[in-house]
């Protein structure tokens, strides 16, 4: 309740006003008052005095009480009007209430006046608080307190108007936190919210106008930059904003690093309204995210057409996953000393019915981005387990390796693994899940728990593409791993740089020390095969030995004879030998 109320009396009897004032004071109300006896005085008081409550007589010689109430309602709709009059018929009182009076009191019984005014003012205050809350929910983000999309849309309208009049340029910058979904899953909602608050404070701290930053999606922010000069002048500011987002953060004793990508569209060059500029800034953002996450791009016309193609590819991939248009190829792995098959890796392939086939290096990251990797990964796991379980010969003992995306490292994937094993009948010890080194680095704490759960199911675990990240080696020793796969880039570099050989030797010896089997990926030449053997790798996988092939061919190889391989022959010879063996 306000301390000092403004009360407007609309009454032509000064004595009645005095009595009413006395009653209000007796109730303990503190107020200043003003009296209006005709319409001009009433209108002036409504405009200037801004009453919190209007107490209005019903019968006045020059002004009807109902008319006075309507004037007040029109000019100050939120201000309560209490009718205070001599005895009138009940139906008149009801009419007053129907036409908008807050209450009706008789001058002959003013004991109710104080409490009625108090209640009317409290109701208004309560309504205002609710309206403020609704306004906050409609226009502001509840986590960060920043303006939301609706709010920045309105604000941008004003900026455009001003820029048009002053003939200057504006920029709309869209920011998206890279892979924030796993931060959310990895550290939990509360800490992720804390991180978002922290990031929004950083953005505000270096934005030229803190009111121009909005949160418009789970991990998306917008910033309006007004009175900007050339593209060259904006560049350092956006770079600085990305740098600040990517800075080290410490939350609840944990180190957290989040990077962001951004896209910028300019008014009037790239569009004349918020909708078009937002669409173009977002297109530039997606392009930046796809080509170089952590960077930013200005919108250009060709970005839109590429975005269109990308969206088409996204929808084709959705369709491909739903309609089983993908298939699996299999690439055997070999024990270097003995020559026998020591595993087979399932690799997804997308041969489009129309158009060219798409490489996994394109569609796997795409599936991750559009949250389709869960469905794709589940399909790959089930399909591979069922296929392998139906083979015989060497194929009944070699482990089946299935790639697992960083997005699948979550508690929800554990029952999927159990179900795939159960329905295929494949023994858990024959399934090896491959997780890339980078996935482990991004997701350390939560990942460790998942890996332990998976290990409890009896499956094997491998680190894929090892040597591409910067693993903390003591962290590696805490992981329940069985195999370490040295990345192709290191194997390819062996012949060019002697230091690479030193790295491979160290990794191989470290892996063995930790009790893992060490496999060299991407072996393409006999020289490389010889080198990886000399450097201490146990196993090899690569085009030299066998490229990924369709299931039927892989099955024939795994069920056939492989003596020729042990003699170090080339793939063509191996195939020949296999053909000989099979006939
Ligand atoms: P990866 O798991 O490291 O698989 C090995 C990749 O190296 C495969 O590429 C394979 O075809 C290729 N490769 C094997 N030997 C050689 C060689 O001697 N030389 C060269 N240049 N390449 C060789 P691919 O099939 O294109 O797959 C690329 C990546 O896509 C895979 O790398 C894996 O990370 C991912 N991937 C493939 N299938 C799946 C899947 O079902 N789920 C998930 N999450 N990722 C998958
Ligand atoms: Mg792999
Ligand atoms: Mg690999």
C-alpha cells in the first residue's frame, strides 16, 4: 500500500467532503486530496493530480455521478472509483457497479469508507504487480533477465526508425554457443543456467549499449549495434565478443570453456526490417558454424542459397534415417604379427537414390547438429549387431566396432546398447564402442560415468582418432578402455616427419603400459605397415589391407582364408588369395 495517496473527491458539498476525509483519517490513511465539483475541474484533476482513488457523489447539480465515473474510467482506467451518495434505489447502485464503479457506499453509513478505499488501492497494486510480472515473462528471459525475442523485435523497430531518419547503419549480430547442449547435459541444468548468466553478463559488459543484448533461444543471443561505420569497424568488436564468451570460466569449482559462432547482417544493406535481418544474420551464423565454429561471418547473398541447400540436405537426411536409406559398410582390422582379422568396424554410408552419395564426414556432423544422431546411432548399433551375429567363421570371434557420437554419451544410450545386444544375441564381449578422443575431452566427468555403465554391460571400449586432441594422459588412465586407435593423420605423417614417428612410438608404448591394444588407423602403404609394426602398434586398419566394403563382401572375407595376408601381400593379392581359397 502506498504511503501517501492522492484522493479526488467529486462532490459539490464541502461538508460531506470534510466528513469523508475525517473517516479516512480515522482509518489511518495518509493522503492529499483535491475536490472537483464540475466536469472541467474533474478533467483537470484527472490529468494533473493523477488520483489513486476517486470518491464520487451520485447526485450533483451540474454533473451526473455516472458521467463523472465514465470520464474517470476513460482517462484513468486503472484508478478505482467509489460511488458515495445519499440514499438511492438499489437498482441505481447496481447500475453504477455494472458501469464500472469499484464500490458503492451510503453517506449515512461511512464506517465502511476507510476499509473500502484501502481494499480498492490494494487491489490496484496487486493487479499492477501481476501485469508487471506478465510483462516480464512476455518480454524478458527468466534465466538471464535479458530482453527476449519479442522485446528486441520492438526495440529494433525504434532503432531502424532512428537510423532511417539519421541515415546511418545498424548491425544485427546473432550468436550461438557451440555444442552448448552437451554442456547442459554434462554439468546439469543449474550450472548450465549459471554459465548462461555469466556469459550474458560478459556480453553486456562489452556491448556498446547493454540494453541491446537479448537471449532469443536456449543458447542464442542477439545484439543490436547502432551508429556503426564500416564492416571493418564492427569486426574487432565481434571478435572481442567471441573472445569474451570463449574465456575461461570457473563454476562451482569446475573449469568450463564455451565457444560461440556469430553471423552479422547490416541495415539497410542486407534488409530493411527485423525479420529479414534476423534471417540473414542467422544464415551467416550457420555458415560460420559449419565452416569454422568459433568464428563469425557477415551475411552475403550466396550464404542464403547455401543455407537453402543445407536445409534440403537436412530434410533428405531425416528422410534417409526414417526410411532406412542408409546402410553399413564394414572394414576389417588385422593383427600385424599374426595376420588374422582382429575386428571389423561398421561405417555408415548414405548412397542417395538421386544425386551423389554423401560422405560420413558430412552427414554425421549434420546429424549431430540437427539432433538426429541419436536415431542414426541407434539404427547403426542395432543393424551392425544383428548383421554380425548372423556371420560364422572368423567372423564369430572378431569384435564388432561401432562408432558412438559424443551426443550419444548419455545415460539414455545404456539401455539402447543392452537392447541391441539382447535382440541380436551378440555376446557383449564382441561389441566394441568407439568414442573419439575429442568427445572424451569435451565431456570428461559425465562421460566417465557413462563409460563405466557401458563397461558393466560387458562391452569393450576404444578411443578413436587418438592423437587429434590434447588428452590429459592421466585422465586416459582412469578410463575403462580396451583399445587405442591412433589417428590416420599421424600414420600419414610418418614418412614425412621423424618427430611423428616419435609420437607414435610414445603413444603405442603408453597404450601398452596402460594395458590397451594399440591399432594404427588409415594404413595405406606397405611402408606405413612396416613402420607402425616397428613403432610398437599391435594392429592395423586401412586401405592397404582392406577398404570398407558392403556387408556381403565383408562376410565372405571374414569367413574365408587369410593366410596370404600374414605373408604381407597387397590387398589385390589378398583378394586373389581369398578368391582362390573360396573356390
Ligand atoms: P573413423 O571411425 O575414424 O573411421 C575410419 C575412417 O577412415 C572411415 O571413414 C574409413 O573409410 C576411413 N579409412 C579407413 N582406412 C583408410 C585409409 O587407409 N585411408 C584413408 N584415407 N581413409 C581410411 P568414413 O567411413 O568416411 O567415416 C568417417 C568418420 O565418420 C568415421 O571415422 C566416424 O568417426 C564417422 N562415422 C562413420 N560411421 C558412423 C556411425 O555409424 N556413427 C558415428 N557416430 N560416426 C560414424
Ligand atoms: Mg571409428
Ligand atoms: Mg578413426
